[in-house]
C-alpha cells in the first residue's frame, strides 16, 4: 500500500485475519449470531459498525488528553451512543424494512465489545489517524466474518443471496430444487450461526497453528 | 492366501504411512490382530469397545427386521391393499427402502471416521458402529438419502469429532443427527405422510394433477396431539403394527432388546427403570390434572394429557430412546445415583415435551439431548455430595 506506511497498513490488515475481533479475540459474538441469517442485514450491520468504530475512534482519540480517566467509560458511551443514534435514524429514514430486521441490534452496537475494546485499548493512547485506521481495520475484520457467515446461512438456509433466488424457486421446483434439494431450515436459526462461526475458527486455526492457544 | 492374510499384508505394507490407521482398522474390524504380546502380566477382559458395540447392535437387529416388515405392511395398509405382515411383498418394500438408508448411514459415517483417523493419525474408533445402526431406525421411512447423508456428516463432525471422537462427545451422535434432520427439514420429519412408504410421492402426483386418493398415516402421538380418536388398539401399539420411525414401533421387541442389554451388563438398568418411573410420574400428574378437571376437553392439551399414563410408555419413540439411547455410556451419567436422577428426568421431560409441544409431539429426543448436557453436572454434584458425607464421617470419628 503506497498510501500507508508499513506500520499503518498493519493496523488495517491484522484484524482482517490473524487478529480478527470475532474469531481470535471472540468479541462481538452476540450480534454476529443474531443478524447473520440474511446477507443484506450482515452487510448493513458491517457498514454501520465500520462507521461507528471509525468515527468513534477518531473522536475518542482527539479527546484522549482531556478526558479524566475516572469518567472515561461514560464519555466513551456518550460518543458511541451518539454515533449509533445517527446510524439508527439514517436506517429508519432510508431503509425502514431493513431497520426492522436489525431491530434492537443496531442499538446494541453501543454494547458491542469490539467498540469499547478498541476505544480502551487503542484510541486512548494513539493519534487520530492511526486510531481511524485501527477502527476501520477492526470493523472490517468484524464485517468480513459477518458477511461470510451471512453468505452461508442465507445460501443454505433460504437459497437466496441478497434476497435474490440463486438456487431456483423452492415452490415451483426449478433450478437445484428440481433434483430434490431443499433449504436447510436449521441454517436460519441462531444455533447454526454459532456453529458456522465455530467452523470458521476451526479452519483458520488449522491453517495457522500459531493461533492455537493451550 | 486368505482375506485375513491379505489384510494383514496390506497393513504391514502401509505401516508408518498416512493411510496406516485405515488399513489397521479394516484389519481389526474383521479379525484379531496377528501380533499379540506374550509375556508380562495382563488383565484379560472380554468386553472391549468393539464387542460392546456388537452386543448393542445385536439387541437392535430384531427392531430392524421388524421395521423392514412393518414398513411394507404399513405401506399396503395405507394404500388400501392390506397384505400379511410376514409376507414377501411387505419385506420387499421395506428392504428396498431401508437398506439404502443403512448403507448411507454407515458409508458416510464410517467414511468420516476413517478420514479423521488419518488426519489426526490415531486409530479408527468403533464408536460409529452403534450410531450407524441407530440412525436408520429412528428416521421416517421416506427420508431422502442425501438429507440423511448431510445429517450424518453434521452429526459425526459437529456432534462427535470436534470434541475429540468416541468417548469425548457430550451429545449422543445418533440423536444429534436426528435433531439436525428435524430442525433442518421439518417437513420430512413430521406430519402424516413421511411415515408411510410412498405417501409423499403420492402427494406430489396429486399435486401434479393426477386423480388419486391421498394416502396418510399419522403416528399415534400425532393423532393424539390433534385430539383425534386413535384407530389402532393397544395390542397393535405394544406389538408395533403402527406407523412411526422405522425401528421404534415395536415395544415388545425393544423390551427384549433392553433385557438382553441388561443381562449382558451393557445397558444400565438404573437408567431404563428410572426413566420409566419418570415417565409414569409425569403421566400420572397429567392424568390427575384431567381428572381434577383443571384441563377440560376444550384444551389443546386434552388429547395427550388424558392419555392413560401407561400408554405413554408404548407409543412414540419413548421405549426406543430409553433403552438404546439414554443408556449410551458416553453421554449418560457415570455415577449410580446420577443415573437415577438422569433417567428419571429423561422420562419426566419426555412426557412433558410431548404434551406441551404441539408442533412436534415427541419429546424423548429433546429430553435425552438436554439431559446429555446436564449429565456431567449431575455427576459432579453426586461426587461432591459423597465427598462431603465422608468428610463429615471423618470428623465424627476423630472428634
């Protein structure tokens, strides 16, 4: 990356794989399980978190020298709550149906451990530019897993991608369905999200043995 | 050169290579190994894992054979051309449907076991032998083979191998497979069509516009859950001439299998007995509620609640689950006191889920899976209780 120095590029690339917030740090699992039944919801959730975490990290980083450490959690909560309300209102204004699907989980971005974790661990001790990159990187790492899980769950559970029927029509029995294939109803249920995330973790750790903890 | 020698030579040839566990397993599945140790002191026991597994399979064979005949019998009964139970026609329908289920179950399951053994470089474990036999017995006759294959792959990998293979699994693999099928493809696991060979196909033909009579065969539990009158008499239910999953209809054969397991000391009589006691307790509570007129005829629970408590024991998969699946030594409680608690709760919850879950009137699967999860906890408290008791005794003695 020509634009970024090697050290800065690491901030974005590391959380995508070897320091992924979901599969390695096991943070933000709750929303990853709840909203990944559809790819569209996963994507919107990913974008929302990228916005909140990127902006939040910058704001916290700018204020890091004036926040008294005793009340820093409150300040962090106010920052993240403001950003989440912006996201929530934008969704309600421009994608009402989707905001109903995501329902409470947009609001719950506030309590997403990844966000508080990055504020505490990174933004409070680094400059705005590096904090911005770190926020984007971690949110992308979160988003990538969400989209992978959403892809498999929607494809196998409903036979669609972004609501578009890619495997044929299950009622008229066209496409793959004419061979007797059926949608896997279990995929749409939350337990299957946990299992899919588990399988991703399994694959990742067997490819890179250094990630296996004792 | 006999098969044994050929297998032995193959094993020697592949020794130390990646495929070694697979050949080793093939060899020892069929024969005793050639090399045995001669000196030193050994404890000889006859019941190794393989023999244990074989005894359980033997106990299930009557259910399988009965299931084959019953599948055909129910088919002709529902299609309006009844045949004798022990007839070639019935046998033919059954075997042509059940043999592929058996082959897919063993093929996929053992294939995955071999694969994992090779990757993890350990010996192939015998754990799947019983699971592979259980699976065809607890699914409806018309289950599509690819669904079974997917479910078996899921059950073996997620239910067993990720925990470390046979002996380490928390959940009973056969029930994991069935639960997966139930949640993934509910239309193939419940309703009034799947229990009769050919009924689903007939339905599709009707939907395509052919003029045929619809065929249906509801299980006893399904009928009761809908509050309808049951068309089979008690003796049919006890002997097993009713629609249901392939191997679970005949209570008498299951009892014989259970006695065989108890006699050979493979199955735990404590679990079986306490499970029956638990089911009777719950059944009596429900009967009591009906008698006290807390639940009246208008209630949607009336059909199953008013069923006499002892009938709950002979309908649905309760007997089969109790005898062959609750007693799985890996997933059940290990302590004797724990076994009583574990079994009692299985029976108790089975009947409770049966009555309160109108979408799926069979509770034994979910009850066993739930108690599988709690079995280690039960054991922990039983052991801790024992430790406490002994500490107390020690104090009294020393004082």
